C-alpha cells in the first residue's frame, strides 16, 4: 500500500558505508542532486550505511510528468528501502528533503527510526509564490531561477568566500529538469503537514539556519513544537543549506542525534 495515488519510481541512488551498519537515508532540497551531501559523507559513512538519492525529476532519476505530491516523493523512498532490503532507516532531509522525511514519519512510521529535519517547514506558503515559480520554470527554464535560488542557499559572506562552490551549486539548479523542478514545486505548494505533526513518533532533531531566508528558524520552531519530544538546534552563520555552509556542526549534530542509545 503506497502513501500516494500512483506507484513509485526507481530513483537513482548511491550507498556508502559499512553494509551491516544502521541505515541513514539523506533526502535533498529542491533543485539539488545527491551531491549536496558531499560535505557529510566521509564522517557519516564511517559509521552508518548512508543512502543518497536524486529526487524524482532531479539529477539522474527519471522525470515523470508532474505535478508531484509529497506522498509520491515519500513513496519513492519507501520503494528504495524495499529495493535495498532495508526494513528501517534513519532519515535526514534538508528543505524539501525534510518535508519528505516528515511525510514518512507520519505515514510510514514502521520504516523510520530517527528523523533529522534541517532548514525545512511543515507549511511553506503562500501557494501563489509556488505558482509564480512554476510559471517561470515552464516559460524560461530552471536557468532563470538559478541566481535567485542559490542566493538564498548561503549567507553573502560564505558565498563571497567560496565562489567556485557557489558556481557549481548554481549549475546544479540550472541543470535540474524543468518538469522535475516544477513538479516538486507543486508538492510544496500543496503541502500542509502542521495538523499531522503530532502523529510523528520517531525521535526528531530539528536544525535551523539562523540566517535562513527561505525557511527561517520560526518554521523549525513550529515543527519542533508539533512533534512530541522533538529537539531543536539553531546553527549560527548559516542560510538555507546549513549542511554545506556549516558542514562540521551539522554533521556532528546529526551523528549525536543518531548515536543516542
């Protein structure tokens, strides 16, 4: 039984780390590929079986016709766990990846061990904002959004100090398939997880970037308030992709949360 109305797709994925270690699925942000987790991989894969994947419509995954729903994106993860014969996994997600992680925590609790929700939101409106973004992508492609999106991913100081990395990440956005990007925008547009957060039973850590313009810390605070027993951490000097901008701190917080006996 799938969460969404249509069968899942087979997403492109990588598995790293000891095969007998606890599994951790890393879920990406809108407009990114599994490469967004490069800063975490060495430390995480030293003690966890780390599963990275490209969202449907992104990277090397198939691009089915949109719009997509959050339930369909979550089903893709369940199907991936089935293919890899992983009964339960920790799930950590940034932005849209965090939304997928919450959907899994609500609808597939038997598959989820612990959750890490980074720089994300349970409701990210208004819908008109996403309609505008979908229209831009349909008319002019993801290239037209790349500068504005990457500007929200990092603080100006970090971006100025790491121009090559910003350029590569901008290219990641600009090469995302238009159909996939627009399809995932629709999933965010139609999402309201706030009434359901109380159904999440997985031990949850919420991480917010102090300077995140896309999902400011109050979005994380509302998630933490809604999930029983959730803890929250605010990472200083970080915008929307805290896992890249403050890689060491975010990796440490993920490991500390997953190591709790």
